[in-house]
C-alpha cells in the first residue's frame, strides 16, 4: 500500500489540488484509492462529492481530526490532505502512518519564508533522516521565466529536500476541479504538457 501525506503549514499552497489529482491518477491505474481530508473546509471531500460516477471510483477515507487512524484494509493507495498549520504532535503521528510526504510550495518569497521552519523540522525528523519516509517538494503555479521560480531550487537546497517538479499555472485546474474532475480525466491531447510536468512526481512515488 502507498500512503501519501500532503502537507504545508501555509494555506492556499495547492494541497487539495495535489491530493485530488494524485487520487485521480491512481484511480485510472485501477488501484483501490482512498482520499482523506483533515481540513475543516473539506475541499477534497467536497470535490469527491462532485465527481461523476462515470469516472474511476475514489473512496472517502473518513477520519477524525483528533486521531488519524491507519488506512482501511483493502486499500492500495491512501492519500491524506491536511490543513494549514498541520505540525507538532499531529504531524509526527501522521508521519508514522505514511511512506511519502509531498509538500506543495508557491515560489513567492512570502511562501518560502513561511515554510522555512517546516522544512527544517521535516529534515530533522528521525523517520525522514533514516529514509523511512520520503519527502518531496512540488513547485505550484510556477512560471519558469520568472526570477522567483529560479530562487526555489536554491532555497530548498538548504534543507537537502528534492524539488521533484514544477506545475504551471493553467485554468485547466480550476475548470476541472469545480466539476469533481482533474486533468487526468481529460483527453491526453488536451493535457499532454501538464501530464509531462506530473510525471517526475509519479515516478518518485513508485520508487520503493
């Protein structure tokens, strides 16, 4: 079973976009996928309620905010979307239940500063240091031609955390999410460029 945690202490970083898209991608691979949502806004579960029945099924992983239980048996991929300020004891507990942590980051200076302590804490956690849990960073809404995009790899190098890929800013994300869909539910011809941006993350999740 793959157990994936999506985390960032700052709101609006793209956690739910990552969680829903990964759930959709794995569902298209015929995996039994469960999507959990700890955020009070329940954005990922609201998206799941809108998902058309004609698309590959994704099951709801109902978990209490005060206790994160292990994924149900029979699940092949479990994805957990977390709220802003998810840290401390809750983060440490969750890390013992997953094998991959994905941190979406916007390339602005304010967002990088807000994540600095979080990255430092992750790098010091025993499970991460011993490579029992892999941590990867995803640049969100990145324009490769801007100076801020160039600063992102240099900033992350301080913490020895890999920048797996950068996803561009495109209206396709908004257009699909509000319909309970993702880019992976669209024809390949419409999403080829974006799928190529996602591929390094998909490859990383398949490394044992």
